[in-house]
C-alpha cells in the first residue's frame, strides 16, 4: 500500500510538471535546499561569486525545511510546485541533499543537476548505504521516490570520499567531480580571527578556546555532563556549536566548576573553527573540514554503539585517529592533557581532502558557468524544426 501511494504521488507530480516544462529555458541556475529555511554558507558563497563574476547568469535560491504536522507537509508540497517551475526554466540545478522534485521528475535533456552534498565527507553512512537500517529508509521508499536519481555530477574532495559518495548515492564514478565545497575557502586560513572573538566574548588570553561541534541528533538532547567534567576550567573555555534543531542538556556542572561556556549562533561554524585552538566533534564531517587548519581535532564518541547499530560508519575515528578518539569523558580528559599526534592528523586530512582548497568557490562557480554556456551554445547552434539540418 505504501509503495502504491508513493507511486501515485510521483505520477501526480509528473502530470503537474509536464506543462511547466514548456517554459523557456534561460541562462539560470536554481539552488535547492531543505537543510534549513535560509541559505547555507556554501550557497551564500556560491551565489555571491556567480553574481559578481557572471552577472549575466540568473541565480534562484529556494531553501525550505519540510515543516512539522499536516500544515507543514502541505506547505512544502506547494513549495515543490515552485521548485518545479524554476527547474523547468534552468540550465543548471544545484542541490545540497535529496530533493524530491529533482529526483522523481523527468527533466529536459539539457538540464544539468549537480549534487553539492551539505558536507565535505560522509562519516556516517547515508542514502543507499542505510537501506533497511533503523536510521535509514526502506527499499520501498528508496525505489518509489527515486532516491538520489538524475544527478549528472556529484562533487567530492577526494577519491576516498568519492568512493563513499558513490555507495550512498548509488552512482557510478563517472559522475564524480573533484571540487571542494565553497565553505572550505573559509576554513583553511585560521589567521586573524581569534583576537576579535576573544575580545567579543571576554575570553582570557591565557585560556585556550575548545570548540565542541557534535553531529545532528534529530531532536535527541546532546549529552554534556561527562564532556563538561573532562575539561579543565583553568586551561580551557568551551564554545558549543549545535545543529539549529538540536538541544543540549543543562550544563549546571560547568557553572559549579567555573568553566566558561559560550553558546553562540551569531558566528558561523567556520568562523568558530578559525578562532578556536582545538576542536571536539564526533560523527560530523566537520572533523574532516577542520583538519585543514592543522589544529588538534578530537573525536568524542560517547554513543558510538547506537550509531553503529542505527546507520553505521564510513569513517571510524577509532581506526583513523586512535590517538585522538575518546569514548568516555575520562579518556577525553587524558587526551586533552597529553601530547597530540599531528602526523596522524595529516594522514587523516590527506586521505579525505586531496583537492586544491585555495579557491573552491571560484572553481565551482566557473564549472557551473561553463555548463550553462556549453548547454546554451548547444541549444543556440541546434537547428529548429522549421529549418531542417544545416550543412
């Protein structure tokens, strides 16, 4: 029954899309995201570059979460009609995750779809890797909703990450394009940002900024008690950067121990990475991105057994970074107090990011512009039905 309902929904979408495809295709890029209701750092950087470097290209950005409850679902269905209209008149469509309209519809032959995944790596298994698992989708849903189909190009920062992406997207290697995400332009250079952040939040000069960025836990509270107890308040200030939809447990222990904790959303994660001295994460691709700075990265995996059971891991920090991985707060405390293995960090970075990270935004923008103009030229050079073939 579920398969039938989904198939009917897809058929209705295709019927709605058919007249929309009659719209004239323009030199336009449409960027679609359901990661949040506002453009991500990647989207902002990309659109700013395109509008500055190629003002003749029209940029449309559609960002919207699927809302809760029946009203939220109906609202998103109406939003998908807008997505379809924009896709129908675009030469290039860029996604940062699964997009129903992009994947289930039959597009014009010259429309190019780029998957710009919302993370530079995939530490956790995703997509087709998790079919049948408690944290993934069923094969019925994946098949009926054409999960991750229609992609012409998939961005990835290394061959190892590309291998993982091919599994998650159920795609062939010939779709891979070795380009880094625009946000990497903001991460790699850590100079000049720490002093302003210290002044802004009153961080003493003799204390290190310890940034904690856990992965999205889908509404489950982030367990903080052992983490807080593991941090020396005389040596560190803790900055916590959570996913917008996540909540952390109350940190009463921090106040009792005199640990300064900063919960701030005015700065981006990339700005905090540049300003901090060390980073703690878990199953987030943030660990891969932050490795570009050369700063100590730690993996705190207090719920590793749950993640292995629900989704599984592509990157197991216990194997990749054993000298920087902790399961308990006590282990994390020992790691923070001891020497750091920077050779291990470099090997980790060089495995998962091999592309040139000097100008990721420009390279991606130039690649997209080339696709638009290539397709535009092909269309303008093609004979019309009235003319017949040219000699």
